[in-house]
C-alpha cells in the first residue's frame, strides 16, 4: 500500500483518487474549493483546502509520505503550471501532470515532469484500437514500438494451436502468458491448443500485431 496526493478534484482527479483507494492505497485530495472538499471528505483518506498555486501554502503539506503527486487541475493551464513549478521547487520527486494542450505539454516537459497525461487522447486511442481490433480487450505500450495486447480467444479459434495462430510470426511475437479459468500457463509450445475464452498476452510491434489481428477475428 502506498500514499498518493492528488491536486485538483475535478472529474479526472476524483476518479483517479477513488480508484487508487479502491486498489488499496491512501490518498490526500487537495482543492481550493471548499465545497468540493466537503463533497469528498468522507471518500478520501484526507481532504485539504489549499491554493495549489501558492508555494508557501503547499509547503505546509507533507509530500514526503507520497509515492507520487498527481496534478489533475483541469482547464486552467496557468494554475497547473504554477502548481507544478512550486512542487519542483519543494523537491517533490514523482510528479504526474494532466496536460490539456500541446503548449501545456511542452512547458511541462521543460519543467522536467516525469509523466505527462493526456486523458482524452489516451482514451480516444484506446477506443479506436478497440473498434479496429475488437478481439483485443486491452493493450499496453512499452515504448520503442513494442506493445502488450490482451487477446480473448473466440469460438472460431477453439482448438487451434498457438503455432497455427502465430504462423511465421512465432519467432518475433512473444507469448507472455495464457490464462484459462484459474490456471496460468507461461511456457507454451507451438502445439499448445487454445480454448474458447482463453486470455492470451502477446508482445510485439504494432505492425506485427496488426498483421496477426485477422487470424484472431
């Protein structure tokens, strides 16, 4: 269990806060609006009214206990940047910031922010991927052009072997894991037979996985 601080309790900030708590962590929520704090005071581990653009006010908060600080301030880019700069000046290590525009992203990059988040863009990409590849339940970009995808095996591929599915790509696409009910398989031979509702994790480049997609439809 870790502790996190979320600054800005709009829809994005509170959603992140509540999910972190659901995952077993503790969360300090910070917002300048007393009505927002009153609304969520019972849901968060700690809820604090604070002007996050004021470095002296932020100095009163105990960031040393936080694994990371998420700046989830919405459309007010100036407030987001002032808050981020204040956190950097206070020596906060892990800072994640929600960005709303390319200019916002560029300035945050110059400030040395570790993780810049574009929620709308990231969700949009995931929705597009799901529409384009309905057999892919989820995917994770690893960087350097590599992706991990979660494949749910359909009835049409029941009793197909892994080798039949991967074909000439079996040397380049890595099979990471297969889950069948409560069983996990990590070492799969080419003649391993797939079953309907198996969950398969594969790792490869976008082009390789795109080429493979029709075989999994």
